């Protein structure tokens, strides 16, 4: 085998890229990353980038947190791997389940572990199917989500995801129903108030449930703030309007907190920021501060009891992954929770959120930015051709891709999502680093518009 010479060429020769605009890669090459320091990453040419993407929303403690690496090493030295079934589980797994219930909105509950957020959503769907089947309702299988939602890439979690790109896989699978995205700025009708918009969405939900039959619906999944949809906080009062409809029909509410969990919105959970208590929480990413691939489902007391009763019936929950409750992952998650909650990271998000918002507001004065939106440490700018009419740029112009590429040239990593530019930096970001982020983004915007 002859290897090409450069890192970039080697990457392109041997790797299948996921979620990557390939014409951009062919034209610009691949940024091959060697190491990180705080919120910065470095490439094979020694160039430094401020990663306002936190890796993929997850590296909240930065890229070189000594305590995180030490926690991993200590656990690798003690017990480097194990599963969490057949009546055995590591002490770290026991401690993490306790901790997750303790920091959850619940006074008691039960935790199940996966390797990723996709698997956690997939597993939650199986838990609901298992539960309803065991309770004599095997027809309760349909899943309600929203357009623009992102819940993952497995066949089930991709079916929950409300993105047209999944059509290339022949997804969604039947029985996955997508409701209107609660983005008032984009989907509110002319002359419709935000309150009326929310009432319309609650009515749509009720109508959908009546049409499909409440006895065919297994559950409703929602991200408190849609992340990969382009950082879309819910319209004001959205959850307060839809949750009573779901409750009325006895449909469990699952909060997908893979991005929002552990401080991203300024509170431990996004559902706390938006004032609702779900029946279960899906966690991943920030759960380990990105230092280990891991997901967790936290069942609230009512679901925990019902699932427990279902398990008692057949004496087993026949599901699990080889690395479910991996001891190193659990030790890292315990450390990550401690770091975020006790080393000032969560406070930093709260403290700097107003500065973040002010910076976004200023950038949104650009005539080609139609909206700035976000909360805590997750924000987006939406590019538009016409600010007054909100007319988007033609997709073929790849405007957000061009802004992100220009940012990369300026040493800033941010994410193009649809027509939006998304910023979701690590929680350790300082004021000076935040200013650097805005300066670089402003330079990039000047190059494109
Ligand atoms: N749910 C949400 C809200 C996400 O943002 C993501 C990933 O970005 C997932 C689920 C899937 O997680 P993973 O990529 O770990 O499978």
C-alpha cells in the first residue's frame, strides 16, 4: 500500500466522511487535528483554532482538563472495562446511577446506559414499546417528534429526526410522526402572534393524536432547544401548551437533553430552563464532557415503576450493549458532573450568557442576518437574503458553509446548519476568548457579505 504524502491526502484516501460537505473538503482539504488546549485545537500544520463548536457540543470542559484525564487513567488502572448486566456491574456504574438520579429533576428513578445519544433514544423507544406491550397495549408504537428535530442516526433515532436528508436511507420508518417545528420567527404565519402560533401547534398535536388514535402512540420526544436543527429555542409557552395535551392522552414525554443537559442552557437540564418535567431524560455528550462515548436514559419515578413492573413479569429486560455502564465511562462521567457543577463551569455559562447574547445581537445588525437566537452557551445567527421578508438565500449558494469556511481561515471553528451559523463553545470560555470568537466571526461575515 502506498500512502499519499500529506495528512490531508491520507485522510481523504482512507476515510469515509460522515455529515461532511465533500466539495468543500475536496477544495479546501481536511483539518487534521493533533491536540487541544482549553477551548483551542491545533492542526498538523500547527495552526490554532478557537473551537466554538465544543468538538460536537460536548467538550464542555475544554480539550486538556487534567482532572478528567486523571480520572480516566485511575479507572483504566483499576478496571478498564466491564458490562452492566448478568447481575454484575462496576462500582462506578452504581455510583453514577445514584448521581444521575440525584442531579435529575426526580426524587427517585432508574438509569440505563448506552454508548451514544442515538442509542439512548433508540433504547428509550424500545423501553416504551416493551412497557406498552407488557401493559397489554402492543399497538402503542407510534412516536411523535417535530420537524427539524435531531435525535440521532440509528434507524429508529434517524426516523425520529425531522430532517429531509434521511430520505436517502428510505427513512423515516412508518409510525414516526413529525409535528411543526416550534420556531415562531420562521413558521409563524403573517399576522399570527407568538401566543396564537403556540396555540396552533398545541391544536395540531391534539388533532394528530385524535386522528392517529391515542392508543397507538408510544411517546413524544423533544429537545428543549433544538440543537442540530439550528439552535431553535421553543416559542414562548410552547411546552406549557403541548404537555397538557400529551398528559390528557396519557402519552409519555421524553426530553432529549443530549445537547441541553448539564448546563448548556444555563440550568442543569434544558427542561428546567423551559419549566417542564418530562417522564424521562436522554443524556449523552456533556455527560462525560466528551471524554468518553456514552449515553444514559434517566427514567422518572412513574416510568421507572411501570418499567420495573414490566421487567418483573418476564424477569428480564432483554436489551443492552457490550459496553453498557462501562466503568471508565462512568468514572469519567462522575468526574465531568463534578467539574461542571463544582469547578465554576455551570456558573460561567450563567455569568457570560448575557455577554454572549449582546455579541450576537450586535452581529445580527448585519443586513444579511435575519435572526439571532439562543440561550446560555448555544446561539445561532440566521443568514437571509432579505431581512424584511426573511427570504432565505438559495441553498445552492451555501452561504452558511462559506461563512464557516471563512471562520476556519480566521482560526475559528463554528458550525453551518441550514442557513444558520451555530456557536456552542466550551463552558470554560473566558470573556477574552468570547471577544476573540466575535471578532473572528465578524471578519468572516465581512468576507461573505
Ligand atoms: N440527540 C440530540 C439532541 C443530539 O444533538 C444528538 C447528537 O448530536 C443525538 C441525540 C445523537 O447523539 P450521538 O451522536 O451520540 O449518537
